């Protein structure tokens, strides 16, 4: 029993289904001959704090919850200053990043991958002084995920996001911004923007682009211009979901670093969690910044 494993899990994530699988998951860890430390989270920020303050003795950190729990674990890993492989057992209502990594929805199978899988050096994002795993976004729908009640998310899944967002179409805000990347400058009025390293967002596959690689050192960037009327807005939504790029309505490009500036503070979301409001944001890709078991 020389190997040590730190298991951090959110007991409320998704439909709280981990409660029924906890014994089976721990058994997988035990059969792999790990000495296990179990740390359930009770409030926002717990996973980040636990991982940041972990001992160097742990050979593996496994986290279970939604993408927000993974975000906290990765942030804690970066802030600790030393690197330990992370196993991820998806248990949230959407699990975009788990899907991007092709991790199974079966939690026991995901636990087996955590202890038996290979290390995949994966890109992550630096957002000013913060960290995100797979998406930084602003504008339309971006406050939906952390303003939608957890029980609503559990019952409706993806529909919760859509229903909450549909209420807001009559009050679409736009954000005048200056965007700079690799010598290019864009000045325009945007209703939505996302900087991603993921195959899916909000449960929709390929919305971020085609041939997405999670370890190529670049983000996929989508910035949607302000529509002139409701019909144009509807067309934008359709083209985004079908990934038919309308260059008159949006900017789409790949880059390892960009700076976004606005006159007024703009609210951001990082991996579905509140990322604060900012007038200036620098986002850069940390190429192969963490090791995730796949």
C-alpha cells in the first residue's frame, strides 16, 4: 500500500448519483492498490483549496463532479506549483470536457481509466491571473449555467440551459470590444464570444469547430457580431449549431494568445462558473499544461 491517491468529489453534482456509486469507485481504487484519501466538497472553492494544499506524496489526484469541479481541481493543481496526474470521473449535468476526452459516462468505468489509463498532456487556458480548462466566454447565455438552479439543471439537463437562455433573447446585450491576436486587430460589437479547447459546449458537439485537438497549443475562438434584427439572430443561432460559418455574422479563428478590451466591465464565465467582470482580459494557451488520465 505504498501508492497514495487523493479523491475529491462533489456529492451534489448532477443528480447526486455518485452517492450510489461511491463504494464501487473506492473499490476500484483499492484494487489498484492505492491508499485513498477521500475529500468531499461542501462549498464552492473546496476542490481548488484541497488540491492546491495536497501533499507531494500523492501519485494521483482523482476528481468527480461537473466541469466546474474539474476546473477547481486543475486551478488548484496549477497554483500548487507541482504536477500530479488527474483522473476525472464526470458526474455533472453536461460534462463537456469529459466528452471531449471520450471518458465514459459509466462512473465505475471512468474510475478504472483514472487508475489504469495513460497520461494525456492537455492544454489549459490562462485568463488574466485565473485558469480555465476548456472554455472562457462572455455575452449571450454565458451567465445561464451558474444562474440556473442545480435542481433545474438535474431535471432538464441541456434543456435547462436553452430554456433559461430563451427567456433572454428579447434583452440581448452587445459589447463593443477591441480584440488583438497575432498582429491582427478587430474592433466590433459582440453579443457573444467563446475561447475554447473542447469538442463540445453546452452538450452540443462540433460547435467549437472541426478537427479540434486538445493538445495543439491553440484555442478555437468564436466571436458573434450584434445582429440587426431577430431574424438575423435566429440565423446566427442556426449557423452556430450547424457550424456553418457565416463570416458576415461572426469571426472564427485559432490562436494561442489574445487580448480583449472593452470600455465597460464585461462578465465572463470560465468552465461554466462565474469568472468575474473585466475591462481587459488576456487569454493564453498553456500548451500541455496538465496531465489527465484517458
